[in-house]
C-alpha cells in the first residue's frame, strides 16, 4: 500500500527560480484546447491522473485553484505546471526510491511549477504584437474560449443552473435565523441574497428571450460580481468569533505551504479558503459557471 505522507516532502521543493527568457516558436503545434468552464474539473483530473490514485480534493486545494483562476492563469498553463512538477519528481526517483511509494497529497505541491509556467507564458506574450493586440490576446487566453469560439453550454443548461442557484440562495436566506442575533442581525447579508436571487431570475428571462444567446463570458462576469457582493456582506455581518475561528483554521491549513508561496498568492488563497468555509457554513451556493458541468 502506498505510504501517505503529508506535503511537503523534505528538501524537495526548491525556491521559485527567476524564469529564463522564453521565445515563441511559430512552427510549434497549437496548445490543446480545453473547456474554459471546466477549469477546476480539468485540473483535478490532471492532478489525480499524474498522482496515480484517487483522492478527495481538499478545501485548501479548491482555494488554491480559485486563486489561479482569479489570477487569470490559463487552464493549459496550469496543466503544464502540474505536468512539470510530476516530471521533475519522476526524474528524482532513481536517487530517491522513496518517491515511488510516497503519494503527493495536495495540489499545492504543484504551486511553484504552475507559477513558473505562468511567468514564462506571460513573458512569451511580450513583444508578440502591439500593446492593444497583446491585451486582446491575454484576454482571450485568460478565458480559454473553445477553438470554434462558441459558448460551451446551451442557454437552457445555464438557465437551469441559474434557477437552481436562485432557489439555493432563498434557502440560505431561510437559514439566517440560525446565525443571526440582536447584535448581528445579518440584515445586509439577507438583502444581498434576495437581490442576487432576483438578478439571477432576470438573467434566466434574458437567456430565454435572446435567441442568439447571451455571451457566457458576460454571464460569468455578472455572476462574479454577485458572488463577491454576497461574500462581502456575509463577512461584514458574521460574528467576530466566526471569522476568527475560520481565519485560524485557514491559516493552520496553509501553514505548511506559506514559505513556498509568494505573498500575493498566499493572501489570495487564504481569502479564498475563508470564503469557501463561510459559504459552506451558511449554505451559500457557488454562482460561477466554472462549477457547472455539462450534461
């Protein structure tokens, strides 16, 4: 049976190196196109596939992936980083046979390799075109649209996702009395749930009325705004005890990786972890289409 050891492995992860200049080979084959809205699923499958054994992705791993997504790291760059991390590990196996029986237990193991690949990719974009063209290229790469530039999901599937999310928000609103008190009545949080549920149903109507279909990127941008609004009001209305408890839990979960993370990534991952745990405790659904799976 494989030996399960906690990350990190002793002395295995080096400091993040300064990336070397990268040139673009115009004759290189194009990158494989992935489903933009399956960002988390693709990463999870790639990691588990290279790990060689199934595992449950932890809240910390989800928080880290959310940080990559918000940072704008394209899916194919994340997958490249994961592949590199495991390739380097395989190269070390002859001198360290224990690596063959140890299992990597966190996607955080690939953090440095992903960030290095991202820095290299960004460098490869510099000088490739004019400033305006580069901005457009970066925007398209960050959204990872499919090769044929069509939205990956039919409007009916997205509309169903939005309607279910609206119902979940209403259920979350019904749970508020469990957490509210005279000192912390959760009024702003309650109002945000109600407003967002109405906004989602408005989007459902628009999806049904627009025969051409709304841009899924536009839908995603709106959902990100709504989700951030809910989190901001929830964090403002939650009790200090709740926030202190979850912040301490998040810091403890990240402690083994803190020294190996750049400060902005660490802080973003900490914030994502706190948000994920708050949403779980209060029963708030995720609104992003990144969590929608095609039928």
